[in-house]
C-alpha cells in the first residue's frame, strides 16, 4: 500500500522542481532504479536465503530488504523538501531563482502551490480523455512489467539453465533496460515527443514477447528477454512524464497521476497469473498475452498522440483569432505561466 503512493508520488514531486522539458529524464533516472535493482535482486535473495541463520530465510530476506527503506524514511522526512523554496540545501540566491522558475511554470499560483486543491480542476481532470488513455497505457505495460521480473528466472530455467545461472542471466537484460529508461526519457525531453518513443518501445517489447512465444532456440529466446525488458520499463518511464506534461496545473497533474496509478496497478493482478506451471517451460499463452498488451499500448499511444495533435491545432486556431486584439501587456501576461492551460499552452506529443 505504501509503495502504491510512493511510485507515482516522486514524479509528481519532481514536477514542482523541474520544467516540462526537464522532467522526463529526471523521471527516467528515478524509474531506472527498478530495472537496475532487478539486476541484483535475484543474487541478493539467493545469497541471503542460502546461508544458515537463526531466523527463517524468508524473515531474514524481509528484514534486509525492508529496514533500509524504514531508515531512509526518516532521512527523507527531514531533508526532502516539498518545494524548492522550502529546501535546506539551496542558498538564498538559488531559492530566488527557484521562485522565478515557479512563477514561470504556473504564474501567480506559485505562492500557493503547496496544499492547494481546486475541486473544479479535479472534476475536469477526471473527465479528461488524456488521463484515461495514459492510465490504460500504464495498465497494459504493467501486465508485462509485473510478470517479467518474477518469471524471467523460471523462463531461463525452462531453457535449460540451472537456478543460479538463471538468476545471473537475468541481470544483463535489466541493465540494458535501465540505460534505455534514461536515454529514451532524455530524448523525449530534447524532442518534446513522448508518443513516438512509447510506440517504438512498445513494438520492441512486443517483438521480444513474440520471440519468447514462438521460438525454441535458446539464444533467440534469450534475445527476446532483452527486447522485452528494453521495451517495457522504458515505456513506463515515458508514460509517467507524459501524463504530467499535458495537464494544465498542479491539481490536474495530481489527479492524472492518481488515476494512472489506480487503473495501472490493476495490471499486475492479471500479469502475475499468466504463467501457471502446467504451461511451462515455454508459457506460450502468457507470452502471447504480454505481446498483445504491448502492441495495444502502442496503439493507445498513437491514439493519444493523434488526439493531442488535434487539440494543439484547435488551440492554435483559437489563439489566431484573438491574437490581433491582444495588447502588448496582454501578451506579456499570457506568456508568464508557460505550463498552465491558457494562451501558448501546447500538449507534448
């Protein structure tokens, strides 16, 4: 339950510190921790449970993995700020720069960003098709995301590797995935394009699952794990900032992340049930379902991108009609809050 709020909460918190064109790579670095951690999770679990302790192995595993999180919670409470202005590690000049950036982001709302929720914006965000499409995308990715780390060692054992070798062979695909998380989100920031990147990543991930479902050669199937990991994790790393990029204020961004999490986290309910032992060692049905969801994710991304292009064209048309009637002061004011809905706001495609 705690992790359910933590995962999407960090990208939302980052949106208070960074502009739209800076946010993606920061989310990518944060979310790359998942595949990087998975590189060592199997070896860590094997090392802990293979020893002889007075505690049951499963109790020792929970203690070793849980205590660092508890200790870091106290560190975060005292040192992790709600906003740049409240940070203890910035100088006075740096806080002034942070305030100026906040005004640039959201205009005069910058003074009341923390602790402010607009109920009309909550209702508007719940009725926004963008939020529902990204939530369905997150659900689709999570079907595959939740099953791959859990069953990758089992899949590798089915290829003929021993348990310890299977654990070790899961590390390289996840290491590649972590690098792609960072690289793809950085590219998305530079190009201000998320949809096309997610489409490509979805095709890569889906192709990996097709190889796992249809091929029998060990090398080809192992390559399929590389493709699946390099598609799933980075796609999620781009979906979260895309949700934040295209909501016009802090309340809508928060609701978008909540909706993303509520629907998206239903994906593991399905994903973790796709590999019953009786269907091993190839698990054709489970692989095929994961491939279908990755391609469906690409279709959803294409649908959302098309909708965003249409919205941007409508905004351009509205602004062209009123541009000649605006005074110089109006234009200056309209350009202050570049990340709030209004004059000059465009969706990230």
